[in-house]
C-alpha cells in the first residue's frame, strides 16, 4: 500500500510540472512565431520601398543609416538615457518609501535600480525581481509587498502612456486620421481610451472596499500597495514619471529628423506612447513595436530598423550605467547584509 501511495503522489507532482513546462514551451514558440511574422511584414514593407527606389533592401537600409548624423544622435541619446535613469529611480524610490519602507533613501535605490537594468537585458521582470530581493534582504520587506509596489508602478506607467497618447490624438486628430491607412487607428485608440477611462474609477472604488466589499481578491497580499494607494498617490507618481515620456517624445522627434525622417511633434505625441505599450508585449526583440512603427509611419518603412537601433542603444547604455553602479549595488545587497547578520 505504501508503494502505491508514493507512486500516485509522484504522478500527481509530475503531471502539473510537465503541464507547466509544456505551457511554457508553447508560449515561447507562439511568441517567436509572432515575432517572426512581425519581422516578415516589416521586411516586406521595406523591400517594397527599396524596389520603388530601384535598389536592394540592404542598399536601402545602408543609405538610410549612412545619411544619419551619428554624432548629434549620441549627444541626444546619452543625456536622455542618464536623465531617464534618474527620473525612473526617483519615481521608484517614492513608491517604495510610501508603501514598503519609509526609511529608505534615494541614494540606496540608485545602485539597485541601475543594476536592475543589466538584468532587464534578459527580462524586465527579472530586473523587478532584483528590486524585490534587495528590499527583502536590506529592509525585511516581504517579496509580495515589494511586488505589489512594482504592480502599482506598472499600472501608472500604462495609464501615463494612454493619457499622453489621448492628449496627442485630441490635439492632432487629423494627423492620426491621415495615418489610418492600414488600420482604423482612431477607432482602435478611442476604444482603448474609453475602456481605460471606465476602468480606473472602478479600480479605485474596488480597492478602497466601496465596491464588492466581500471580494476576497482585494485582500490578497499581492495587492497591498493598491489597497493603500490614494488617488493623490496615483497623480503624484504620474507627475514624477511624466518628464521621461515627454523627454522621449522630444528625443524621438529630433532623432528621426537626424535620420531624415520628417515627422511632426503631434505624430510622436499621439503614436509614441502606443508604440511603447506595444514594446511591453512579451515578444522577442520588441517585435510588436517594430511592426507598429511601420504601420503608423507607412511612408517611412525604414523606421522599423530605426526603432531597433534606438531601443538597442537605450537598453545597452542603461546596462552600462548599471555596470558602473554594480560594485555599490553588491555592497548594498550582500556585504552590508552580512554585517547586519553578524
């Protein structure tokens, strides 16, 4: 009887594990297939533009990049990356200070946030996990409590993108309409804005316990920060992070001009936040954003390659910042923690 019990127990344990692995493999295969499809569509658009100019696709892209002012581009991108890091770290520090540990200082967050950029080269969620580990080891903040703050930050980031995009479409509606050649952008974006606008009041009332008072989901530890957050907190986090998005709109507008791509500020104001949302999709090489660039700017299919260059430099330079802060991060995370345990 003992052997039969052990065997069934093993079967019960193995089956969920195998099922989870199969789901993981299926997810990876599907994301790679979608990414390949996105690259294929972008390639087709670029090839068509090259044929119109009477050159090969490679020559078309080489001419595009050769015409860029790379010196001015670096002078634009390096300060932007540094400022982004400082603003991003400040917003993260505020949220952690409010909802996790009031004793933490900005100088403590800077090296950990910078080092997380290195891990984000592999996976953004791994980078956030490093922040949770740091808060656990240095400030005894439970992992779920730290993750709840990251969830709050992520939600504000999404709403920030939607708000700025809605403002851009409101003031530059004609530009959005003119770009709606491949997709009904005004209808799609308008629907997304409406859903987000309707959900947010529900979100606030639900996590304050006004709606569905008996709901057990609200009381889960993972939603600690969402339960404590006030409307004022959401607005302040939005304001803390807003300079980064405004800076991105300005930087991308100037950068495209350096690559001889003529776009106006209004187009970037309306489209760039949506592109950033597409970049957050779990597709290799941010393939969703790559395709969206060519859809939103059909007359310039080469902007797909431009977006790869911009993203690659941005994440690589952020990782360099992380490397510079890595010794300090290791000291914060390991050395001082060992001293405290002694």
